[in-house]
């Protein structure tokens, strides 16, 4: 880092005793540092306070170097697809993805709680449809670095995914007070939030198709994002053995003809599939159209023996000719959340991997596909550098 950045490092404090609470000094301002080829920007701190000191602790700040635009009235060119999109945490990773996808900014942002995977995954197709960045917040605290990225993007409209138990009124009020136009998908629960997002997607999207994924685990819904983007259709959520009332309400009101189910019966049971095919009434003896679903004309399942093989089945159906593969962990959802948005924007499939190994089904798909370049979402603690080499080897062996 430049000396001008190092000079702004806060003075270390030694006066706190074990057991005390430490609150970060909010009066400290860290200024941008310009160089010949770009600018160093301070994105924010990892936390606002330490509840109870039990050892030597540090507040960790994140700086980001941003290259100059090309100048002369031209815009910054789209960057090459990187080997890895990563940050110090899930919030940083969403910012890194946003910077890569929107080097020249965008008018809208979808903001979701990074600790609630369903609100992120069901919002991804909508974000891609309206050309919005997806960024993360916590329930009661909007990270300073997220706010700085919203400012860099030049966004005017903020869509909140989830009700007040996901993103608090405090966060929304902060955005409104800064002049942003805020719209909330305020579902009662994850199934209702998915339904409300689906309403928006259908306004300018495909009204005859919906993807159906588990609301109880993240991998299949993540992989299904690519198919939803290709179909310009929403992702609705279900439980394994029963269809939640809000999902039933959506199906009955819209009378959707084609349903694509993510995963085999380990994820979504045959009983749920049977209800989708045969139809149902939400309330007995109520013959209103909005109460009765006649059943889908076409029901398809896309699944494999596990989440990794399922991701390859969905990849083959969604973007079989893509030269880019987006790879994310199938083991820890926080590191994988932004993969759906990134892949959807790139019109590429999401393929799931383990931390230190490339599952055989994913290796085989990669080797037999048209993928020429791989981008990993998340740091090496989520997907190791060894896995990158395994992917590159699969691509190289196919070429040979």
C-alpha cells in the first residue's frame, strides 16, 4: 500500500481492560489516496464494537484499489473474468462482484440480509432482470462499505429483499434519509418474500414458467438461478413434503403451466410433485379461480444424486454453450450467495464444488462442456486454490 494509506492507520489503544466493551472511534475519517493509475478507497471496518475484551483485539479496515477509467469521454471497459471473486467476508465479496459487474455503475441495487440465503437467492433473477447490483447488509446495521459501493454505483433505487425481521426499519430509514427511493419485498416469511419478488419478475417476464426450489436448503436454489434467468422467470420456494400456503397462493392465482423443479425427491418429495401435476384447492369447497390450481401442463425435474451433480444437470439445461463456468462452494452458503447473481449476469452456469476437491460429476461436466474459463466465488477458505487447478486441468485435458 502507498505510504499515504499507511499514515492514516489509527493509533493503537492500550487502555482497555479485559471484560470491557470497546466501541470503535467513529470520528476517524480515512481519505482516498490517489496515485498515477488509480485511487485507494477505504471501504469500511469489520465491526462497530467488541462486546467483551478477552484477548488482544483489532478493528480491521478494508482498502480497495480502483484503477482509473480510460478517460477521453469513454467508459471503463468490461474487465476480463477473474479467476476469483473474493473479499474479507461475504459483504466484501458482494462488493467485489458488484465492482466487476458494474464498473460504470447502475441505477438500482437489490439489498439483502447476508445471513438469510433465501432472500438473496430468490431476488437474484429480479436483480438481473432490472440490471441491478446485489449487495449485502445485516439486519440492524448497514455496513459502511456497502453504503460506499451504493454511492460509487450512482444508484437511485434500492430494493430490499425481506421483511423487517430480515432488514430492519433502521436500515431502511437510513437509506431514505440519504435520498434513496426504497422499495421493500416485505414477505411474512421466505415463501411469501419469494412470491412477492415473483410478482415483480412476472410484470416484464415469463408468465407461463416458474422454477421451484427448496426453501430449506440453499444449493439447488443457487444452481437454479441460471435457469430462472434464461427463462426470465421467478424462483418459488417449497418445503420438502408440503407446499407452503403462499406458494400455493401464487400457483393458484397465476395458473402457471410449466414448473421446473430443482433437485430429486431428497430435496422436494414426489408428493409435492404430484400436487403440482394434479392441482389442488387452497380451501375446501371454494371454487374461485384464485383458490384452485388446475395443475401444471409440463413438470420437469432437474436433479442428480447430490447437490454437485444437480448443479451440472441444471448447467447443461440452462447454459450448455457457455465458455465461462462460475464455481462456488456447496458446503457453506455465505461464500456462495453472490454466485447466482454473478453467473446470471454473465449468462453462465453455477457449478458447486467442495473446499478441497472437485466432485467427479463436476469434473466430468467441465471436461465435456465448452467452458474455457472458470471464476471462483469466495476466498480460499471456501474453495481452495487446489480446486482451481483441478478445474483448469479438466479444461486443459479436454483441449488436448
